[in-house]
């Protein structure tokens, strides 16, 4: 079984034409952190998910793949 994708951050960034570096700067985190979130190696904290949604101007639910 392959890696489960829980967030759509990579897709949302591409749709908004925003690079990992720019998001990292806005959030005050490292570019490596954003890269790990995009590759689903780690997940952002709930607070970061909310901040990302605000920065990308999307509903936070759009960043999370439903479990059912």
C-alpha cells in the first residue's frame, strides 16, 4: 500500500502559483518544513494549516483530504 496523502498543500500552492519559499517566509518556517509538508513526510500543525489557508485564501478543508 502506498503513502496516504492527507493534505493537498502541493496542489493548492500550484493553483495559487506560490512557491514553497514564499509560503515558508510568510509562515516564518524553513523552506525544508514546507517541502516536508508538501511531500507528506510530516504534517503542519493545526495552527499552520489555518495560517496556510488564510495565506492561500482557501477554506482549510480544501487542504485536507477527507478520510471517508
